[in-house]
C-alpha cells in the first residue's frame, strides 16, 4: 500500500470514528444519565431557576418507579407520569392536592415549580445534584439527594 493510500485510509478511519461518537453534554462535569439512574430516588429542591428554594418549605421530587413521578410542590403533594429517554425527560400530566399554602411566597414557589416540571425537557446528574432543564427557564432546577 502506498503512503498516500495509507494516509487516506487513516483519515477515513478517523472520520468514521469521530462521526460515531454521541454528542457531548453541554454541561461541563455533567454525567451521561438515563431513566435507571433516577428510579427509586428522592430529591429536595435547592434552586428554582436561579432563585434559592424557600427555607423551611419542603419542595421535593421523587421517582418511585419507572414512569412515575411524585413529590411535594411546597404546599401540596403531587403525582404524575414521567417519560425518560436518554437525557430527555417529559413530566405530566401532574395532579396535586388542593391544600392552602401558609403564605404567598410558598404559593408562588409551588406554582413556578410545578410549571417548570411540566415544561421539563432534559436532565443531568452533576456530582450530587440533579439538574432539570425546562422550556422558558434560563437556568435549571437544581436538586440535592434527600
């Protein structure tokens, strides 16, 4: 084989190898994740798209079994369905209890939180944190394991 033919074969093999790689995550440090990484886990909201979660107000997210989601929205318990494929996540529809919130801030947080979950597009595990990215939100929801 000539030097030129060997060089072309090497370049072609390199190009095919590069094309077969999955796209890199856009989040530095975020691990590749799947539905199996979430089933059976419970999380506490730490940050709601750039705003710290209210102290003393329990806001959670649980994945009790495949295809199911539940938690506390700040005032009310909620439950619903979830579809996870690779790093893609779709939550909904969500049903919730109708308890009155103790104050307007908790009520506002719950409303924003449940809207963000309903608009969820993708997720990532970043060290000990779960990040959920939602349509219309500049920053992800950030959770820590319960």
